[in-house]
């Protein structure tokens, strides 16, 4: 899966390719492999954060719509992006992967085929711009 997010001008390398089981593999093993949650360096994880978010005591605010809460945090590798309901997104270097892991309360979640489909399913594709969902 290739992560496509608007980031800074710094170029990013392609995501590592996850291993694929050979075609002649046992169907039950293939099903078990396909139903496991994504993990490893190529996995992209998302976390909704409905409350306000403060980094070093400064509240996070969307530069496009001025929203102050109801964020989606996306983790890929060492990077964490913040996405607003208006679909504005930015790389946030103040949030580390360890910080992201500390926010995860439930390890299980829904797996989406792509980041774009996950954004649409969670309502962060701009459809709910200007709306706080509680």
C-alpha cells in the first residue's frame, strides 16, 4: 500500500512492499494471513481524537476552517499526520509514534483497503467540513 498524504516539501520514499504468500499456499493459511490486522513498517494506522489536542501547551487549530477538536491522527512509520473534518491535513513532527501508541486504547480496529477509503468511511474527506461529531 502506498501512503499518499499531503506533507511538507521533503520527498518521501515509497512504502515497503508487504510479503505475499505464494499462490499454491493452503487456502486456510491464506485466509488467516489476510484477516490479520496490518502491522510492521508498511502499516498505516488511524485514530480518531474527538477532544482538543494541545502540543507543548499550544492548542492545535486547523488553518483552513479554524476547528479546534475532532481530529484524525494517521501514523505511518515514524510520522504522524493530523487530518481535520474539512480534509485539511498536515505532518505534525511534535507527535511521535510513541505518543500515537499511547493514545490507542483499543488495539483492534477496522481495516480499510486504502487511506482514501478510510478517510471517506470515517468522515474526514471533507463531507463533514465545519461539523463536530460527538
